[in-house]
C-alpha cells in the first residue's frame, strides 16, 4: 500500500504515519516530492492520500496529483482530509475526480485536528492541543482498522444547503486567488537568515539571502510561517499578534 501525504504543519503527516504503521509493508510518500520526480502513473496499487482541507476543498497540490496522474487498476483507494471543521466540498470534489478517472473510492473521511490557519482562524490554546489530538487519535485508529481490512467508509455529508452554496463561492474565489497566495508574505528584521524556511518548504518556494523571499509557486501550506523560530514571517500584518502551530508529535525534519 502507498500512503501519499501533503502536510504543512504535521497533522496530515501524523495521520499518514499512523495509517502506514497499521498496514505492514506500506510506504509513505510525499505528494510534492512525487510530483517533483515527474512520476506520471500509478498502477496495480492500493492507495491512501492524506491531506489538509483548504478553503473547504482539496488542496491545489493534491488536486494536481489527482488530475495529472494516470491511474490504472487501483485496487483500493482511500482519502483522509484533516481540518479544523471536518466538513466541506472535498469529498464531493473527490467523488467526481474518481468517477472521471476510474478510481474506486472505497473510503473517504474528515478528521478534526488543530488548525494551522493563523491568518484568520483562532489557534487552539497550547493546553487544548493534546486533548484535541487524543480525540483525533480515536478517529485515526478507527480509519486505520477500516483501511487495514480494505473496508468501506464514506463520511456522512452533514452540510446544509446554505452552507454548501456559500462554501462553493468561497472555494471558487480561493482557487482564483491561489496563484498569488505568497505575495502577502512578509519577512521582518527579526530574521537571522537561518534558512530553516528555505530548507523546509515542500515545494522549494523560498530563497533566503539576508531575508526570506517567496518565488511565486507556493502551495499555501503555511509551514514557513508556523515554524520560523524568530516569528519573522508574517502574512500581512494580521498574523503579528497571533500564535503559531506545528503538530507537537511530529518533527519538522520528518516532513518533505
Ligand atoms: C490555506 C489554508 C486553508 C485552510 N482552509 C481550511 C478550511 O477551509 N476548513 C478547515 O476546517 N480548515 C482549514 N485549514 C486548516 C487546515 O486544514 C488544518 O489545520 C489541517 O489539519 C492542517 O494540516 P497539516 O498540518 O497537515 O498541514 C486551512 C489551512 C490553510 C493553510
Ligand atoms: S526561518 Fe525565519 S529566521 Fe530563519 S531564514 Fe526563514 S525567515 Fe529567517
Ligand atoms: S512558501 Fe511557505 S506556505 Fe508556501 S509552500 Fe513553502 S512553506 Fe508552504
């Protein structure tokens, strides 16, 4: 089994690791790295993808992975989206892609995790993070058992119509704005040129000279902003007085 993940701040990687641990002989693969290697095809495989939810939908880098790759004889396919609010458009988007590409959608779920969206969301207080992860563990373990047995699970859609229409508009606007996402990053004088952000960016979108510079092909994962040890990275001035989030059960070096 191949467990593909995209993760900015560790939540989705944490889930991917647990799913892989419950499935002997599985392999964990970073989606950005896989795309960088220019791989074009997956065949005769069992696949799990784990990714954060972005603006109610599938993160653009994961969408690219699903749309660009050829899938042939996929024997089992499961998707898990980690999110602050485990609800959205992603499962419907995924059902459509799977239909078009002839991929079976055996299981699909959301898992509630602490948010990393410092720009607008209220981050959890440090004391609330561990209880939130313990709660997430219960659902991860349930899904790991289902996937181990190659079972079926489709998350119930609890959305009301008003939510669906407003979420769709929000998501469409985000898709339009996404190519300019990194234009609003700022690097302040607190930067020590340590290059942690440059080394850690999953898509190689940062160059550090005296300060960090963004190159216009960001995946919007907010890892750079959340991990900078000097809090030198801001997203407009809106993030200046806010905290930062990185999954405490993951080490930055584990991610790619
Ligand atoms: C650009 C962006 C958009 C997001 N949009 C949503 C959203 O629409 N709904 C939600 O519940 N969480 C949203 N989040 C929060 C993340 O989905 C959530 O914290 C996720 O678990 C992060 O996973 P990661 O640590 O693997 O990156 C967003 C985060 C980012 C960076
Ligand atoms: S991680 Fe922060 S301090 Fe280090 S180079 Fe990047 S912006 Fe500067
Ligand atoms: S520039 Fe920052 S937000 Fe964009 S992909 Fe790299 S680490 Fe993520």
